[in-house]
C-alpha cells in the first residue's frame, strides 16, 4: 500500500552503486547530500562527485559562482573520468544541488542531459508551524503536531529527519516550531532542550530553528512587573534568555512575534510602538547573529472603520525605524488568507524596511484538507501583482529585496503538516507545501511548471497522469473562489472553525467578525466600498494603482466587490449583470469540481489504489460541499436581493 509518506522523494527500488557517489571533504551536510543521492539515483547512473568550490578538482573546472546557497551541477572530466559534478560555494549549495539533481532525474528521466545552476532569490524560506505544546495544531488539518514534545529531547523520531529531507529538497531553510499564539513556556529550559534536539537533526539539512516568542514572557517566566520594551530590566531579561537559547542552539534563527493582535500581548500595551518592541528583541539576538520576524498582522479593536486598513495605519509610520536584524512579516492580503485577496498595501509602502511575505499553506479558508485547491496560483497572483510604485515594481521584487535594496528577505508559509501518514492530510495538499518551497526559492517560477514537477515526482511521468493531474491542479483554486463567493467577496465562512458557508452571520460581538460586515449586501447592492465614499482603503495603495482601484471600471473583476459596493444590476464588461455573473460563478465552481472528479475517475488503475481512493473520496466530499456553498449562498443572496435566479439556473436545493 502507498500511503503517500514519501512525498516528492519517491526513489527507484534499484539504486546507484554506493561507491559511484564520491564526497570530497567531511561534514554532516555533505554526508547528508551523498546519502540522499545514494538513496535516490537509479542503478546504472554514472559517477557523481560532491564537493564545494574550494576543492582543487572543482576549482580547476572554473565553474560560475551561484552565491552562498546556489549550486552548479555539470558534467566534467575529473581525474580523467567523466563525472557529474555537484558543487556550490558552500556545503549548503552542494546539498541543494544534490536535491536538484534528484528532481531533474525524476522529472526528465536519467537519460536527459544535465546542466543545472540556480540560486535562491529569497534568503529566509521558512515554515511557520502553528503547533501548540499540547500537540494541537491551530488551523491544522493533518493530525497532531509532528513534534512529540513529550519524548523529546531523548527520542529522535526518524520522521524528523524525513521532514528535514523533504524541506531541503525544496530549499526551505527555516522552521518556526511553535504557534504564533505562543505560550511563554516554550521559552523555558526544558523546551529549549527539546528545540535544540530538533535543531541538531535539521542542521545537516540546512534548516534553522526559530521560536515564536510571547511578548509578556518576562512577566510570566521572569517575575517582572512589566514587559515594557523600554524598561531596562525587560531588555536584560530577553538578553539573558537569548544567551541561554544560543548556548543550546548556536545557530538559532531568532524569534517570530505576534504582538497586539487578537488578544496577544505586545508593546502597545505600554504605549510603546511595534518598532520599540521589535528592536528590543532584535538587540537580544543580535550578538548571536539572530533575527526577529515581527508580524504586521495586527488585529485589535482599534479601526472600526475598516479592518483592512489597520496594519498599514500602524506600520507605515514606522518605516525606517526598525533595527537592521528585524524583518516585518506581512500576510499576502490585508484581511486573512481568503481564497482571493488583493495584495497587502504595505508592499511598496515601506521601502526602508525589509518586508517578508506570509502565505497560508494550510487551507483554513479553502476547505481544510479535504478540498483540492492548488495554491501556487494564489501565491503567484500576489507575487506578480504590480504595487504601482514604478513599472515592474511587483510584490515579488519588494519581497526579494531587489526593488528597495534589502538583503534580509523572506517568505513564510503557515505549514499544513501534521502527523498524518501523508503529512498534509491528503496527497494533493503535498503540492502546496512543495509549491511554497519552490516559489520561496524562485518567485518567478510559474504555477504550471511547479505543478508539472510535483506531479512527475509524486505520481510518475506517465503522460496521461501528468496531463490530467496538472490540469486538475491548475483549475482547482479558481473553483474554490467560484463556489465560495467570486468577484472579490471574502470572509463569508461559518464562524469559529471557518468551514462551510455563513454569509448570513451578523450577530457576533465585534462587527468585523461578521460576514455581513464584509459583503454589506442589501436589497439594492453588494460589496465593501473602500473608495473615498467609503473607508478609502484604496488610498493605502500607490497613487497610480489607487486611482485604478477607485473606479469599478478599472478594478480587476476578481477584486470588484472587495473595493466597491455596487448595484445588483451593475453591468460587467461582459454585459451581464453583477447578480447574474455572481450566481453563475457558483455553478461554474460546482461544475469544475464535478469535472475534476470525473477526470480523477479516469485515472483509476493508473495511480496506486490507496492514494487514488483517498483522493476520489475527498473529491466526492468537495463536490457535495461545493453544492452546499452554492445553494446556501444563493438562497441567502436571494433572500436579501429578492431577485430570481438567472435564466436556466436550477433553484438551490
Ligand atoms: C487567523 C487564524 C488564527 C491565527 C491568526 C494569525 O486569524 O484564524 O487562528 O492565529 O490568523 O495569523 O495570527
């Protein structure tokens, strides 16, 4: 039986002769790279040499440099023998080169010509685990936490190594081990020892460990009366804590902080700013080379006017005030990981501050683990968005530092990983972990190219399987947008767990918890007016873009109701009314899922039975629930707008 455990590392049964792989130099990282090739290259594969560029044999080849993490994989003659050389300026480059070679062989076959070189465009490629110390994963749908805090640090589950291998294969080089809604306890000596054990396992695979820090820890753990970042005793406490962590984990990455958001403590509790808080922590890790990832996801009861404006309002004035080892971590959109959101207006608005982007790989708002939704198109849509500050000034170029001259650059993904056998709760969710890593390495890769790579490595190179699976992946996210609410609608889900429809919810305590706050539908129209006549959130974008977004005629159709409140009878470019288009999108979403289901049915017998059956079952669930979303949403909209369904559409069940 094939339970999907092997992810994108499905190596052949008959492998290369172990002595065909030679390593020059001794280190745990080079050994890990060599072991991976011995395990993954097919029998009969010719000699391979692994060495850094400092090795005399490699130096003699005069290969190009690909920087501190990049690699070159090339055929050459070494000691008179034709050899495949896997090299880089650093051991890390060699490691990534080894995995790139395995990918190349899996995707193109062992006989295809090999000539690879690449370097990452983004420095910090990080998974954020929202894992609680009791094993529950917040917004996790793939079982419990991988980290068994109870048996750590003594028992080193081999799965930790497989986790590190899977990440190294896609270039991920950091893991935040614990939830952003952090417990102070995660910074106590026993947990530092547990984190250190994981760091030891991950180190040969180039992965640094980070921890989420609870801002009030000096009070909870240190017995101080305050956590005010301007208080010298507080700063001293954090310095001592950082020193303690670095004694156990010399290459500890640093802290991730969620402050003054959704009830978390933070510097604002003391009238200090986010910069005060971030800089104080940054000073504590600075002597050790650590960094602070300070989240801009602030969500507190302070902007009743429009929740989407809050992060910009609080952070934009702080541009240039952060220490040089702070990076501000900004979600892709201004609300919260919806199936579609316009890019966050902070991108392009803080040129003096390194901004890392945060995506959600776990599908909190896209059907949890059961619905098939390939997220590379969502990630790429944000990365490719033009910020409007200059031609070609995309979000990707803000994030990779090239636009504003930053070297501290990063991309974070909220992990979808748990202890389920297939890691992510379904075989297809593995594609989202994979795509995140590949885009963090190179945000210029296309979702389609990544889909093809992933499919070949996950389901094999059979042309029909490749074609079908890639086509399913590529349509899947738009289908979710269609059946949950198209045209820029957002936050229509049920309360609390966020599963299934709830556009009618209106009675929750805070206004912006309610879906009605976002869609503002009534008898006459629907949508959130974020232009001058409304919250004027459009003014947070660069003037050129703001002007476009201020006019429904020049607003992208997919973001229309995000920015505008329009009549149900408003005519779109197609000539159809808004209501008719919205209604038909629900149908289109359901139809796409039904088609994906049929296509998967056609692969019966061509994919191993276990993964095939799980996917088939999940697609049936998804089709049923796409209908649920459609029918419940249409019935609600019709109760509000009192309009009939467009001609030919079947009434909601
Ligand atoms: C969302 C999510 C929370 C999470 C928060 C965050 O609101 O529902 O579970 O804590 O994002 O990103 O901090």
